[in-house]
C-alpha cells in the first residue's frame, strides 16, 4: 500500500472519504473477516524422458514442485464496500512504529471509473490459482470484493497467523501527473524484525526483477529502480513474515489503465507476480 496517489472513487462519501493513494496509509511524497485457505494438489508430474515409457514410476519417486507445501498470503488492496462505510474504514488502528492509520481506504480508480479494489481482487485470485496448482497453500486477506476492510492491522495479522513463507500485497497507484507510469515494489525500512530484513528485501527484489523481465516498466515517479523503502505502511510495519507490496502501475496513465482494465492485462500482471513468488520460494 503505498504511494503517491489521488483517490477519485465515484462512491466517495463526505470529505472523510477523499483519501489519496491506494495504500493503507497517506502517500509519501514522490522520491528521484475470516481467513480461508485453498489447497490444490499439483498436477501429476510427467515421466522424465530418461525413464522408458513402459517403466512404472511410483508416486514417491516423482519430486513435487520446489515450492510445494509453502504458504503464501495474498492481500488484494481495499474492498468494494469500503466507500459506503466511512466510519468503519476511517477508524484509527495501530500501524507500527508508534503510528496509527485509518482502518482502510477506498483506493483509487482509472479515469473511466474502473476501481482499484476490483483490479486487485481479480489479480490476486489469478495469482492464487497459479500458485495453488504448484501445491502452494494460499490464504487471502479478503474473500470477496463486496465487503468492508479488513483493517490494515488485521491484514498483517493474517499473514503472521498463517506463518506465511511470503506475504504479497497487491495494489495499483493513482498518481496524477503527465507521463507518470510504471510499477514499483515497497518494503519495510528500516526493518523492525529479522523477516523484514533480508527476506523481505529479497522478496521485493525478486518481484521487481520478474515484473521487469515480464515486460512491465519501472516507475518513473517514485522510488528508485523499481523499489521503494517505506516506514509508514502498516501492512509492512506489522508483519513478522517476509512481505512486500506491489504497486502494479498507475491507473491514471491511459496505457496502464487500459492494460489493467482488460482481462488479458490482468492475467499478465498475475502471471508475473506468481512467477516471482515461485522464484522466491524456490531460492
């Protein structure tokens, strides 16, 4: 949850809902609810070419995917019911480092009105499906796109309680400036515990590298080289598991908005994020 953004969600109620950015907190200035799990048994592994077709292969002799048995928590930003419940989402909650922040925010939207909460939920579901097919247990911080919250402190707690091997929060930005585009990945800095140190930094770098090689452009208006060190995001501050937050792009940029709005584009984001998580878990 991150960054520099302006929220222009059509459903915003009263002045209290005019929240900026897409993250769990107020954006930094530009720089240079129950939990359910889903487990899918991995598809049968084919017999390696070195084994004759006529030979029988026992299940125990076939190695499972490298990340099989791992736990990943996916946190799709915001929720579809947030705008209609200003009192609930503006309630202050602990945000780490002695801070409090609003429970949640409404998120941003494209100029045509496609909301961030719908984008993040769709992408998270696609990522989860891809990872579950590799034997990875998936936990979502929210189960639909019509509810309220959960609050940012509760989202962090879900990852902690699941003993997640990786927590990835999925967002999109709403920064309004000519030519502002690209994705970036946020991580907690300075770290507050061991998991927020090297493991989270490596997760952030793997997400950055994989998205870049998948054809996504690095942000040209926040962070540096696709990474953004943050000390103000509750979801990162309160985590005791390896965690990173992906701002997939700028919803106010016409080209990126078109990509996010299309099913094909959302699948491209999901494939890149899933590949990055698999690479991180296997390393």
